[in-house]
C-alpha cells in the first residue's frame, strides 16, 4: 500500500497567541511541525509529503533545511489558501499527476505533533482493505484546564 500525505500548515495560529505560528512553536528540541511530520517521514509507505504553507511563511526555510540535513527528500510545498479546505484542495491538486487512483491520501494538520507511529500503522493496515477510507481518532481521557488564583 502506498499513500501520500497532505499537511495543511498555512494557518496563522491566531488562537495560539501573537509572535509565532503554532506549527513553529518549539517543542522538545524541534518545532511542532517537525514532530507532526516525523511519523510520515519514517514510513516507507509514504510516497510524498505535501505541506501547504501561507504565502508569507518565513519560518519554513529553517525547517526545510533541518529536514534536508536529516535526509528527508520527499517533502514538497504548495501555497495554501485562505481556509484550511483551500489548502487541502491545492495540495491534492498538486498530487493529481503523481498519485494513482488506488493510492490513499492522508490529511494531517501541522499543529498536531503527537501522532503515535503505531496508531498510523493500524490506520494504514485497515485502510488497505477498506473501499472508502478511514478516520483516526482517540477517545479523550482527560480535560486539561488552566487555572489561576484570580479568575
């Protein structure tokens, strides 16, 4: 089974706060987007990763340089759109000449860094025999809340 990854990364992260887009926030020695890409970069079934970036994204070059230095060659970019759905569409259009009708395309958000490779493997194993597709989800076990003494 072969698949392609589309990663929307054109969002501004406005709910995250000013200063840095969420996908470029530092997390344990890497950026969030590097953690989000990692399970796919390590998977031989992934033919190519297409990252949809904002037109004014100045941070991707640093990430791309680190990825290239680590040997990751299957990452390409497209200009994202105004909405997430526009970014996904543009990335899908970029795959039209390369992907085969029997290939799968996975969409994974750049601001979701905690994908367990074992979960990805289970999803792919099930997709291999499914006629329509699948959705990877995990039950929420806890709610995280921020508390302060005042308010």
